[in-house]
C-alpha cells in the first residue's frame, strides 16, 4: 500500500471522527429561578404587635410540577425543555418568592412560610393554587392562580379568588420568559397584599 494513500486515509478518518464528535455535542443545561421584588429601605411604623401573615400551602398544577420549564406552543400543545430547567422545585421557588414579595409589600409585618416553624402563630394565612405558569418564547408569560385568605381560626377571611396576569416577554429566550413570569408573580403578590390590607382594615371587597 502506498504510504501517501495511508496518510490520506487516516487524515480523512480523523476528520470524520471530529465531525461526528461535534455533531454529538449537546448544549449545556441552563437553570433558572423566579426573582422576588427588591427590598424596600424602611417601611412605615407599626403597632407593638404587628400582624403575622402565613403563606401556604402553595401548589402548582401537575403539568408544571417538573424540573423542565414548560412553554406554550399552541392552544393544546406544550413544550418541555430538556436544556432549560428550574434550579429547584417550582413550588418551593414560588412559595419563597411570594413570602419575600409580601414581606416587602406589607412592610415590617412578619411573613412566614408553611409549614410554620415551632410556636409560630399567624393571624392570617394565604393558600395559593397555581393553575397556569408558562408562556410563549418571545411573546408573553401567563399566570393564573386561585387563592384564599384564612383567619387564625381557619375560617375564610376572604372567599377564593382567581387572578390572571400576562406579562410581555419580547426576547425569544428562557431568561426573558422567566423574568416575565417573575413580574407576573409580583403582580399576584400585589393583589394578595392589597386584599390582606383590606381584611385588616375590615373592608374586604367580597
């Protein structure tokens, strides 16, 4: 066999192997978290015993209860991304963001996350069920949630409400989508905070 032919054959084989390796390379998985509202500097003064607020249980619909981020492709079609995932369970992340948001929106009033630790007593508790939290890349993020405020005795201080929010996500990537979802959660937090204030003032809008 001609040595030159062998060299060319080996070189061609190496090139094919490099192409195959490149084709087999997968993109790295990216991980995301919902973000909370920025903390306020100082809140207004409060009475000696501030109102204690509890958040939870917080639940998400079964189709959202996965590590992969879910997107909307059509009226009856969803996308589940293998390479864009939540950094922690969505229920946990969402619960913590609601607590942080309400802590900011209700100023100095303590806000605790269910299950409440030790002897913690709450005056009012908010239960939340997220029915929808997805969206279309490059278009918008959608949040639909049902929530109820309960008194310390377990009675409804405010009947169940259903809230719906849409936030623009004009850049067609997952970071923009999660950012828009965070704004939608912030809008839900504001609505819940206003309802809690109305309950405390004895003027809930039923």
